[in-house]
C-alpha cells in the first residue's frame, strides 16, 4: 500500500485499529496478562524480546490479517523489530494493515486535573525513521482526570502542537486526550474536551488531516461533531479499562467511531495456548470488536 491507499483504508475501511503499543512502563503488566510471570526476565532487553514475540504471534495469526483489522499502533521497539524476517511495518502492510507508531514518552504528574505529555526528545529523527519504514501515522497520549477548563485547554494545545510537527513530517497524527472513565466529572470533562477540540480544529479547518483517539463518551453520540469535521480522518475509541464486552457495548452506541483497543483485544491471550487455541481466542475477540465498530445500535 502506498500512502494514499493507506489513507483511504483508514478513512473508509470497515474495521478497527489494534493497539499493540505497550511501552516500558506497561510491558510487565502486559506480559503478566499474557501468562508470563514477572521475574521470568532478567533485563529490559529480555522483557522487550518477550513482548515482541507476543506481538509477532499476534501479527502472524491468520485472523489478524483477515481484513477486520485495518491498522495497528506499534511501540518504537516493535517498529524497529522484525516479523518473519521483515521490518514490522512492512509485515503489517503486506497483510493490508496500516502501521502507526506511538511517539509520546509518558505522562507528567497531574496538574490542573490533567496529565500532559512529557517532552518528546528527538521527535524529528523518530518521525523520519518511521516514515522511511513505511509508517503512516503516529499516536500521542495525554490523560484528563477532572473537568478543569484550564487543564483541558492546555492539554489540547500541547496535543495540536505536537500534531503539527507530525503533519510537517508527512505523517498523520492520532491525537489522544484520554478522559479517565473513572473520573467523577467524566461527562463534564467530555464536553469541555469536545469544545476545545472543535476550537483547535476550526483554527485551521483546511489544515492537514488528523485522527482522534478518545474515551467512549458518557453520553453516546456526543462526539458526532468531531466525526463529521472535514479535517478529521477518523475518530477511534480506546477501551480505557472497560472489559471487552462493556467496551464493545458502549462503542456500538456511537455511530462513526471505530475501536482502537489494547487490553480489551488481548486480554484472553496466553503464551501457554497452542496455535489453534491462540488463533481461535484472538479471532473471537477480533470478530466481537469488528461488530461493535461496524454494526451500530440505538443508544
């Protein structure tokens, strides 16, 4: 797939985006969930080798390339690794899956009810390397814990500043200001975020396309103005700590949103499963998430 083919696949594809981007801090938890107990590795290199083998097993599973997964978000080390002897982005492209790369380096301590991104060092070189490997876009995450107008405005400003650098590098950014679904002010935070995102988008309505990765809103359908905005290529939903069943039930209430799930996609996979069990388990999760992304229900 060339860039324009990937863009069409993301804009119009009937499927969802898999999030395979657990980074250093979340890798031990991901491995434990996969059935590899902490202490089974003696160094970061061994830990990252184990998570790469898990991701390679996912990517090479027949159901992953069935057409229902239209994109995959990678951790930087996964992007730099090999799948069946080929660079991971190329292995995905050959399966009809558009590759993205997580670029944020984690979160700052909470201030004004939000956790903004830490500075992203060497962003330009990372974007250049990603583009040379055939990567289509990026993903950057912040977290919103409270309905604080100043904090949410600052988060959106930072997100769009980084997104502009991504666009200038010729890639498509996924802007991810996650609202904590356990926030006592969740619905109010959703609404403040919607307003700030629309302000930022309307500041340059003819600018380069962006994507949005958002928590499933407390009020179904709330983000329809973002889905309809001419600058937004696609709005995708994170699972945010919901179980797969609950995440899919909420997603199905939101026309126009597709999934970009991580834990909700991978939670039932285990290293100890044989290939038949592994593929069947992954296939069932893919089918369920695909249905919620493409077949919508009344709220």
